[in-house]
C-alpha cells in the first residue's frame, strides 16, 4: 500500500512545489501545456523549471514570511526559464494556502485561508505589484475608479497603494468581479477546496485526477484568461465545449482543438494546481 505523501516528511512548501509539477504533468488539460503538449511559446520543461525556481519563495511562505514578500520571491524564481510567465496565477493561490497550512494551528481550510488573506498588509500589496516586473501577465481592464492601481505599473504603484491604504486583500477585492483567482482570495478559496475534495474522492493516478478536476472546473465557469484574451463569448463557448466532454479520451480531441485555436484556459489551471496542493496536504496517495 502506498503511504500518503503527508506521511513522507513533506512540508507545505514541498507539497506546493509538487502540486506545480503534478498540475503540468496532468493530461489532457485542453488548451494548456501538459506532458504531451507544448504551446508555441511555452514548453513543458519550462513549467518544470518554473516549479523548481519557485521553491525558495514557497519556503519563505512556509517559514512565516509576509505573503507579498514570499509571492514576489516565488515569481522571481519561477521566471528564471525561457518561457516567461509559467505559473504566476498558481503561485498567487499557493502562497496564502502554504501560509495557512504552516501556521501554528495548521488551519488549511476555507476559514484558515481567508484569515491569511484578510491579514495581508499594504506592504504585501506592494510585493504583489513588484512581482509583475518579473514576467508579463495578461490582465483585464483597470477599475475606472483606480487607474493609479494598474498592476502593470509594478513597483511604481507603491505610493498609490500606500496613499490609499490598500492591502493585498483589498487589491484582490477590486478585481473579484472579473477575475477568478481574485474571487478565490475573497471567497474562501471555495472552488479550490471543492476541487480538492474531488481529487481526493477520485481514483487512479493523481495526474489523471488532476486532469478530470480541470475539466470539471472548466465546465462550471468561464475561464478568466480566455475571457481576457478572446472575450466573454469565447470563454462561455469553451465552458460549454468542456461540459460536453465525458472522459479523458474525449478530452484529447478537445485539447488538440484548443491548442490549434490558441485558447489557453490558464486560470482554471491555477485553481486546479491550488486544489492539488490541498489534496496533497490531506494525504492523497501517490
């Protein structure tokens, strides 16, 4: 019988690194890089390198470092490969979850993750903005009432953040109506924990469980990255096409179609990565 990973001496930072590796190894995840498919500008080995590079930042999160500092360090390490942005969104979800899992009460739950998110500071927001200086990230429209908080300003937005007293949680709240990862931050990481339970309840190799969880998530809500790059109508069409897939064999064809069409549901991959971390912390066997 295979022992749960939690019995092998792995801490939250190692589980988070492993989640990054297992997420990209799951296949098929239509439109995303996996172990059988590259995109024109992103390759499988770059995701592996990004996961290893992010480890130092994840270790900072486990050690109790501020969320913004740990996130920026993780993104800086992730960026040290030729593909650019491989796992920015994954790390945005993983860092507070690692903190929740590593805190004294080890409360890796919606309440525990929310407590970490709500305790973030203005300095954490500045660290988050500085992370955008390391990689190019596809972002949506800036809120009309906060043009000085455009994340593309990077560290140059620090003064505006301080003047407004915006914590990192506040920044996420500004985007929650149009960004799925921000909604995870402000909504108790609801989809993350729900998908984690699905991974735990599933059977077979973890990489297959991850792929099935990805398809389920993609079928329930339009992907933010697809909406940003292609518009809301395309994102809803992608959701409907995913819902029509009944198993991983059928998903292979859809994966080829999405790659050919340049459709990359990357935000859904972020959430399934976070769910994989929670499942690992809760003992999913490998």
